[in-house]
C-alpha cells in the first residue's frame, strides 16, 4: 500500500527534501496495528493488537486470533503466522 511514511525510530512523519515522504507502508501499517492497543485509533477504536501485553505468554492461539482479526479489519490478507525463537513472522498483504 502506498501512503505517508513514518520515521522508523521516532514514528514521526518522515520528511524528505521536497516534503512528507510517500511510499510503501504495508510493513509500517502492520507494525502499528501490532504495537497499538484497542482505543488508540480515534477513527477505528476496535483496532489494535497490543502485542506487548503478550510478553512471556505461552498461549499463542489468542494472539494469532487477534492478529488475524485486526489485520482483516485493515484489509490485510494473512498468508501465515509463525512463532519461533521468541519472535513472530507474519506474511500478509493488502487485498487487491
């Protein structure tokens, strides 16, 4: 998806010489959905996984369900979710 890009470190608007950076935002959007909690998106109050709340949680089924539900709300089609070595790998892209 093409949209307004955020700085990877500060999450402020990414600024280029000619103004606000516009480009591919699929991974950025996935990160924001995972990192934010429900209620943090004013226009979409039910959006947000709050992945930080799952630290040291061994039950991945609820987390997997939450990711699928939230990504679908944003129009993302999830191909796979893999949990391994304390990390998570998600393959998803916007439906066309």
